[in-house]
C-alpha cells in the first residue's frame, strides 16, 4: 500500500488513527473532575504535539540516520516562522503560501549552514551548528529588528498590505485560515461529563504531520536512506566504496532543515506570532532530547519523544502547591506537608527536573529510547507465549 | 605498460623519508605482492595509491590516468578497490545491506538521490547482491548484523563488497593479519578462486610468507622506503638482499 511494506503501512495507520482520535485519547477524564487537569485534548496543546512531532521527525533524518548531531535546528524553525509571518503580512492570511515559503526559505538557509558546518564532523560540527543558531538568534533579536520585530516579535496587523486578501475593516484582527476556514474554529462534542474539542487547525497540522511521517518512512527505506545509515556506520568504507559521503550528509541536513521550517510555518499558521526566543539554543536542545528520548534512528520514536515532552511541559508544569495539597489531603497533616515538600520541586516550574530524571533513566537503561522499551516489553510477552529462545532484545535499526 | 605505474614517488613525514624514489609496475591480470619488514613504507605506498596520501613528488598512473589529487571515492570509481588490514564494513547494517551499498555505488556513481523508491524495488541491484552473497557463501547470514560475524566472515564480506564493484585492481592490505591458520588458508583459497574466475589484477601487501608464496606471481621487496628487488617468488626466496633486509647484515665467516 502506498509503496510501503505491510509493517510500515501498519505503523502509518496506527499513527493516523492516533492523530484522528487524539481529541478523545488525550481527554480521558471528565470535565470538572480532579483529574481534568491532566487532559491534554485542547487545541493549542494538540497542535504543538503534532508540530513538534514534525520537527523531531525531520531532525531524526539527520541525527538518527547519519549520526550528525546538529545543535542548531531551532534556527531553521525560526527562519521558517519568520518567512511564514511575512507571507501573512504581505500576501494573504491563507496558510498555504505561508507554509510553502517557510519550507523553501528554511531549506535555503540550511543549505548555507550545512555547507559550512559539514566541513567538520563530530563535536566540531555540533559546535558550528550551535554557533550559527546563536548568531541567527542574536540577529533576529537585535540587528535585524526591522525584519524580525526584535524583542516584541511579529504579528499580522490589520494595517498590513496583504495584497491578495484586500483591506480588512479597521481594528479587525486578521485570522489565519485555509480558504476561509479559520484555524481557530472548533466543534465541541459533549458526551456525559466529557467534552471533546475538534479543532480545524489541529486536523490540518495532523494531516501535514502524516504526510511528513509518510515521507520519512519512504526516505528510511530508500537507497538514499541506506546510504545515510552507511555514513553513520563507517565513513571510511563508504569513501573507499566509491561513494561521496558529503552530498549525502548535506542532502540529509537540508531535508531536516526543511522539516524544521515546515514546523515553524505551521506554528505561525496556528498561532500567528513569532519571537526570536523560538531560535534560542534551548529550543535546539529540546529537539535533540525529543529524538533521543523517543529513540534516535527509529521511525516512530521522535514522534513519541516530542509528544511526551510537550505533554510534560504543558501538564506537569500546571501542577502547583494547591493541587498537591488536594492530592495528599487524605494523609495526616505532618505527612501531607512532608510529601508536598518532597514532590513540589518536581512539578510546576520544576517540571524540567522531572524531564531530566526521565531522560537520564532512558539514556542509561534504554539507550534505544522509548521504542526500545516498547520492543523489550513486546519481546517479554512474545517469549512467554511461544517459549522459544529468540535472541534477546536487540532492536532492529529502523523499527 | 602495467595497469598500475608508480614512478619516482617520494613521501616525507617531517624528518622521516617514508618513500624514496619508488618505482613499481604492476602488470595486468597478475597477482603482485609487496613485502618488506616493519616500517618499510608498504602502507604509505598503498595510501598513495588510493588517494589517502599525496606523494611529494612522482606520479601514480592507473590505466594511463593519473590518480594524484583525486579523492578516494573517485579513485574507487576508476576501478581500484581496497581491502583493509582490519575489515572495514558497515557494522551496524545487515550483511545484505552491506552488499547492496557497493552494488548501488557501482550502478549510480558517487552520489544519487534515490530518496523515495524502496530498496526492494531496485530488482537488478538486489539480485546482484544476492548472487554475490551466494557465491561467497554468506547468503545464510544475510540478515545478521555485520559486526556480529566472525573475523573470517567479515573479511569474506569485505572482499565480496569490493568485488561487486567489478574493480580492475584489487588492493589488499595484509588481508590475513590476526587470522587463525584455518581462516588464513580459506582466504588464500578464496583469492585463488577470484583470480581464476575474473579478469582482475591483485596487488597484495603481506607479512605472512606462506600467503605471499601461495599467491604471488611477482614480488617486490621494499626496505626503508625503497624497492630492493622485484622478481618471481622462486628467485626472491633465495635472494641475499632479501635475507639481509629481513634478518639484518649477513655475517661473513
């Protein structure tokens, strides 16, 4: 189906099903219950889950396949965002031109950065990409203020020219749309105490992510993808096999830069604003963590990693002292206070601490990321069922 | 004219003259061995042939074309394949994938952007890789991680990968180093078989005299960066200069 093997088609179908039913899956708790704050099924978060999924899928094509660790991918996301917002200011609030131009501009920018950075490998390559990203951030933050809006960033205003859309009524806020369908338009479905929100922007982003995921499967299974894994495995042998490893790594770099630009463009399409902080180095680090956490070099891993991190960022960070006190209210007073004091540093603003611990545990015990964890659990069940001695636990490189 | 012509090649590393006026001619469709004690410059010479090092002076011609200044992948595409002292294979990839990569390199050249079609749909390349694995008796191991194979099998795979590119000159750098006797003999048999079945020139650098004298038709002895003698194996065996190079000054009694 679609030029995929049965197994890959199955994987794509699972991801598609997860995307379609995400409003249900992420909202398991009834409205108004104590657990309702763990519901992640609201449009803003769901959009971020799939958009950062795209970012991580693209990053994985570079890092997972070739092993080149870029520490500057947020720059491409940022450049894509700026390109998209300018399309919205100058041309139209329709998201299609914005998304296309964000991919193209990020592709060109990554071609430049990649061409220079790929003159080195290993740690030097990482440092070069980091330097480029920080320079881009600094430029966007100060020097290029006329183009980037500097500290305040950019939003579409009703006074912008917008050649294709025609003039807006004074004071109206321009809304990003797809041929008139606003990204913010949602339908709510009430079943008992549960409220499920279906948002147009989310489904458009999810559809784009499915295409991005499908393309990444095709790349993984192609001769080109095999060559990229050869780069990671043994560049010496590659060069002595008549293959020029440089254009391969550069192509992978540009492709992953375009994915980052696509993610940046979608971020603007969903929430029409950009700020330079999007290009800060912590944002580049985040996508590295997403990919490793989920499983670098696996197909589904980066999506899982991106989902987990964005979920934690939005949900764990919402747990504050009052919530903790509610949870532990059934305990005797002294113990309640003790528990609240112990748990408090790990939630709310301290959610990074929890993330750090999870990341450490995964890297130490599951070097293959969440995907390896999943396949280990799978193997455990399979062995119990069939009781044959299949070789233990080593995941295939491209699950 | 040999297929490989090395003329007046000099290479200096700081104060060390690694190669001094090396002249070497390898005739087409022969097995030519280069021997010599440690530090004789064998590996330096080999690196000059494949583009890893550039000689200070002199010329290296392959099939009438200079290889100097070309990158290793370009020299490989000209028809020179190299087998390394420790097998260089794609350890993280399966044996089948290891075999597919050189087959793609042969068909598509140094770089090609086949990013959408699946590997399995490239029938001609897949068939070629399968046949090569069958010929090399590695087909049963096609799904293994290449790094988990035995040393002997890795060597076999590496040679198979080189052969699948249909090179005109195969360079082997101590192909039996660190091998058990049985594996060494297998490798000798394999190389003999390759020589019989194909139009190929083999140039081999070796320490193990057993290997050299079982295979070579011509032998060049290198000492202190300079060729001492070049002759047939029978002549080399009893040559006084060779004994001198290997054992030090012969003592007059």
